[in-house]
């Protein structure tokens, strides 16, 4: 079974600075999908960024980028120019390929609470 | 374009009762997944529906059941409620296919007393 681990329960950063959230996962699949979701106190889960395992290039979405290390099974999220609105719980999630045992379902990590201070 | 909607927003039930939660997927999405999120934890997969069939199921007892309607909306039913069923229940929708991300609704907060 796939597992996702986020080893940082809480992180804090000053506004305008950069912060990196860590995520590791375990799988025997070679093709899969990784996601970072953000859940503000309002509780709506919002997709931040996604990465396909077959793509070597790291995904980027505006101020958000990932460092995907497939061999190390590591998938970290970097937030540049942090803003107060980035304060939220961040979840790393794994989804397996079609036909696999984890196809269709997201396996989430435990989450990292990020607080951005003014 | 409306996103994923869920009802009710929150509800309180007593141990042993039954509850039904509802979800309408995002327009154009035909696959619906349900997750249970305990306070301070990551969501846990309950099951997924596609073409009105349960396609995949997580490690939840048979007290948890679901249904998908022809318009792709879905219901989650929980029988014989336990105190441990208190959680935020999230619905997520996506198009069929492995590569698509899931879009989440705002959730239903269930409290069992």
C-alpha cells in the first residue's frame, strides 16, 4: 500500500520570504501522480500544484514550485514571496496509475500547518 | 460554473442513528469520491463512484455505503453511527481517467453525540 509522510507538523514564515514543505512517499508503481493541496481554516481543499511521475521537469504554478526527486521518492513544495493568504494546512497526496490498486483514490499525508506572519 | 457542492454544511446526530450526506459534482465531472477527515488529520478515502457503480473502496466498514445517480450526484450513507464517525466528510469530483485531479467540495461537518 502506498504511504505519504509529511514530517513537519508546523512551519512558519515571514511575509515575502520563501518556505519549503517536505513530503516523502512509498510506492512500487513507476507511473503515478503527486499533488499538493491547501486547506485554509475555511476548510475548502484547493489544489495547489500537480506533478506526473513520468515528467522529469518540476511543476511550477506562479509562486509555487515543486522539487520532485523520483529515486528518493521525495516531493517538496516551495512557496516563494509568501503571502498572508498562504496560511493554511498543506497536504501532499499520491494517486496511482490506471489499473493499479490505488487508481482513483488519493492517499494523503498528515498535513503541515503553515503560518505566514506579517 | 458551480464547483462541487455538498449538503448539509453541518449536522448533529445521536449514536445509533443513520445519516445521509449529499454531493453534486463540478460540471463535466462524472466521477465522485468521498473522504473522511478527522480533526487535524489528512483525509481518508472511503470510496469512489463512476457510472453509478462503486469502483474502489477504502478501509471502511459496511456501515458506510453510497450511491451515484444518473446525473452524477452522489450520496454517502452511514448507519449505526458511532462517536468515532464524527468528522468532516469531503466529496471530490473529477473526470474519468487516471491523470485528472480531484476537485473538493466544502465538506459536511458531522458530529455524533
